[in-house]
């Protein structure tokens, strides 16, 4: 089950993000992406490692934080 967190509840209710697939690659290292961050300027996708490493910086400005790292287990 994917986890989508939003800083704006109205966005969370209306946003239906597609599930990340094996074709989605981390913007930093190219590994499979399991985290999508929707920002006002566009989307970023990260592997679990880089998503966690950048969470504190990006979470305050994220519109939506889609975390599918539960698929790793």
C-alpha cells in the first residue's frame, strides 16, 4: 500500500498519483525510485536512501510526499 502525505489536506484529497514503477529512476543515482516528491516547480523521484537523506530539506516545501518504500520488504 502506498503512503501519500501532503502538507495541504485539499491536495491530498484530490491528488491521485500513479504508482512508481521499475522505469522510475532516482534523480540522484539512477536506482529504482520508491519516493516521489511533488513540489510547486515539478516532481522529484528518489530511491529509498536518497529520499530519506533529503526528507528534512524537502518535506517543508513539498506539496505531496509519496513513499512506496514498503515495497522494498
